[in-house]
C-alpha cells in the first residue's frame, strides 16, 4: 500500500470488498433508470457498472486521490476508460444518494449525514 501514497486519513468500512460489490449490484438494480441499463453496447462491456460503483467507493474509502494509481492496482480497466465510465455513473450516484436520503425518517429530529468523511469526525464514528 505504500506505492499508493495515501495522503488522507484512511476510513474503514465495516464490509469487505466482496460484500460491497453485492451491495452496489443491489443498488444498481434498484435505482438505475432503464435508459441507463439498456444503453447501446451494454452487453459488450467487460466490467459491470456495479463493479465500477464499488471501485469508486473503495477508492474513497482508501483515500487514494490519484485515479491513475488506483487503476494500476486494479487491472480491470484502463485509466481513461475508468474515468469515462465513472463520469457516466455520476447521475446514478446522485440518484442513489437522493433515494437513500428519502428513506431517512426525521420525525422532527435533526440528523447529520456524513457524506464527506473528515478526520475530525473519526472518534464519533467508531
């Protein structure tokens, strides 16, 4: 992991990468619009959209800021293709986040959703 040159504090997920892929696959099936899942040449892709979604979450979890170095660790896609596919997934990521926010029932209480983890909140999280 020293070759990745982590600059930020590493946050730990309570799930393995294998389980994260399963969760992302479930989110993809629930929230991806039909025009996204049935786009042109979808049957010819080598890496699924749900796997790229899981890789983006894993990249944020490990704190790797350079996508080029992150793509060197996972040889499933080239750097440019990973960037292109992840930009295509931005709309889906926003939609997943909105749908998950709708499921939170506030009932007049305040709730803070930590969508951008910072090291200051680390003692509170664990």
